[in-house]
């Protein structure tokens, strides 16, 4: 999969050092994947949640952080839409971000 905006993750882990390794691990796994459906993701990341508009929420570092991506399965592209703390996620409209 091609992932758009690694820079978003980098900016986040610069301020949240404990998120760096889990986000790098997620990135590496996503980049090497060829997800065709949400079920492909769910099979690997059992705690991932699907949202409308081909968005997926991943729990990072034991649910301390949340990552929202939008996936275009047909062309193999993942757009990083949000990364933040659980509290920041609760204030976010995850469907529209």
C-alpha cells in the first residue's frame, strides 16, 4: 500500500516520543500489505474499527493514541487523516476528518 503523509506521523511522534516505535511498526506493516477490504485489516488488527467513507481507526500503543486513515482499496492508497491522543480523538469528528 502507498501511504500519503508520513510527515503527519513524524510530527506527532516528535511530540509524543512513546508513539514513535508503534507508529513506525504500523507504517511498515501497512506499507507491505495489500489490503483489499476492511476484513483484511480486521484479520490482522482485531481492534481496528471501520467508519463510513472507507475510514479506519487504529488503536496505537494500547489505545493511548488513535490513528484515522482513509483507504482507497482499489488503488492501494492510504491517506493519514488524523493521529492524536485518545482524548483528542474523542473531540474529533472521525467521519468527516
